[in-house]
C-alpha cells in the first residue's frame, strides 16, 4: 500500500504550530477499586483504579440510588470493555445487577428508592446510546434497554416519556449513520474506476482526457476540497471501530462462541477511509504520469507540492501524506527528467516533515502543535486537525494490544484502558469540527470519480513518458504494452 515516504533530514516546525505538552501518564501505583462513590471520583482526581477484575469494573459502571460513575469512566469502559465482552452481553450484565440491587423483580417496588435510581440508569443508557449508537443496531441491546425502563416506569410515568425520547433520538442517529455509510459505499463504487487504457491517450490531444489542473488550478482550493473529503469520512467513524478492528478471543473466556470481531466486526467506515487514502495516492500518481510532455508533468508535480503545503498549513496531515506517498511511488519517482524540470525544494521540506525517522518525530511535533492550535482556536478554520490515519491506527493497535492482554492475576489493565480512551477521545474531538470551506461540487466529483491507473498502468504510463533504463524495465514495458494495450 502506498503509505510510506522517503526519509530525509530534520525540518523545523513552521510558525503557527507550537509544541503542545503530552498528557501526563497515569500513576503506576496499583490500588484496589473503591466501593461506593470511589469510581465516581477515580478518574477526576488521578484514578486509583489501575487494574481490576472485569466483574469489578462492570460493577463500577452500574449506578445505584446514591452513586453514578464519572462520565470519563463510562466512556473509557464502554469503549474498551468490548475487548473482553460484547456490548449486548455487557448491557445484559448491567441490567441484571440493577434488577438485583434495586430489587426490581419484586412486587411492590420501593417507589422512593426507584425514583432515586431511575434518573441515574436513564442517564447511563442515554450516554451509551449517544456515544456508541451503533451498539444498538443489535436488537438485543434495544430489548434490554426497554426491559429495564419498563421495570422502573410504574414508579414514575415520566420514565416512559424519557424512554420514548431516547429511542427516538437513537433511531434518528442510526438512520443518519446508515445514510452516511450508504453514501460512502456509493462513492467507493464510483471511485473504483481504474482505466489503464487511458495510457493510449498520452499520444492524443489533451481535451480527450480531463485532468486535475483543468478542474482546479488553485492549490489552496484543492487543499480545501480535500479537507472536505477527509472530514466527511472522519464524521462517520465511531469510536468503537478503533477497538473492534482488533478484537480477539479472550483467553479466559471458556465458551466455544466465536469472538465478537468474528460476529459483528463493524469497521466499514474505518476501512472506507483507508481506501480513500490509497485512492488519493494513486490519483496523484496518475495525474503526474498521464501528461505526454515533460513540461506538463513537471507542472503537475509543482502543483501537488503546493497542494501538500496548503494541506500542512490547514492541519490536514492525511491528505498531505497521501500526496507525498503518491509522489514517492516508483512509477513517479523514476521520472528523473521530469523531476529535473520541477522546482522541488518545497517538496523535500514537506517530505522531511513527514519523515518516519524517530517514529515520525517531526510529524508528531507538528501534530501536537496543530492540536494546541485547535484547543485555543476562535474559528473552525483553526480547529482543523486531521491526523495521518494509518499511523493513528498503528498507535491504537499497540494500545489495544496492551488493553487486551490481561495481567498475570487475570485482572484487566485499566491504565491501558484510560490511555486508549484518551487517544480515541482526542480523535473524536477532531472529527466533530465542521469544515469551514465552501464546497466545490465539480472538484469533489472529480476527486471521487476520476479514473486512476492501477500499479501496472502507472508503470506503463511511466515507461511511455521516459523510456526504460535497463533490460528488466524494457522487458516489463513490453509485457505491459501487450497485456494492457494489446500491443507488441
């Protein structure tokens, strides 16, 4: 996959991006979870919970008449617990504990007690449906939600109204999610247009095949439209996708049931976003390899260098990396005569900024600067932070590994849960930014539907532009001409 860049030297972070101190690591001293109000305060004041059994952590999620967990605990546990227990099973456990502790299976109910407990369980279920609505695509989840409310509703008719409001909002969220996913699928189908036959147009007049510069010749405008595409993709990615992508069978689970990821691995939005990154890489490479004349190819290179620079200034690091990756693909990088015609000083600066050396130290510094700018921003324009997604996935993969591995005593590592929640929570903040730039439908349509070359098509176009330099390349060129164009 075109997701790596060439290494280079260090580059100073540009003005406007100031370093932002990373969040402090949780303390290492292990303490037992507190009873009663303990979990409510644990995450607000430097949490005492560093590890605990899964049963204890579930108990800490369950509200009572006098206790409600901190919102940070709710998000952290609902996000990461799915590494060990599917959401329907977790909600079933929560409901069972509520029924037992509040004696909701007895008649008559203790009305005064239930009226103190009712608002708290409603709050928990509301937070769950708002933050992880996709969990409730499972009919079992909705069934458990309705059942627990039906049990407490006789004590206060207002609970029926609240239940209806929760279900109505949930239905609206799920409908919007489905619409968004359908549009992404539709765009992906259109974007799968690969036409290596276009190589034959290299010898034809330019009007036969449209190119990016004929659609948009302003780098800043294209960078803005790329930011539209990125934020649209990000808006559909739920926090749970980062965890469900890596769910494995819990070794302490003695059942023969397949793991949660085998049953309901809901990562389609995340996967669609990765496909967009790869499409942009190939689109950039196609646009460079397509022109018949060296001067035109050099102009396209310079154009995309300027687009990449504008993406950097906006805070759109994913498009920046896709452009750099596309320009570093072998069919493009071998065009030595073309590169010799282009002004590339700015490209090498950007390339160095995304240098993978030191675990992408330069990029991470710039990302912290963009995050700091976002926190203090007065406008949506300054709030934009679009991380290099493949690296974010890699970081979260290793955090998931730490979360999923139980400690020797069988406990769950809650410290790792919190670190995963911090990183995913930061991403959730970034993805909620509204794009401040006006849409240009013509440009967006081209980005999504313009035909791109496959890897073979790129090599063929590259050889057609600048002849093979050795026998291996000559043999490949001959084979490609025969396979793709039907020529000998």
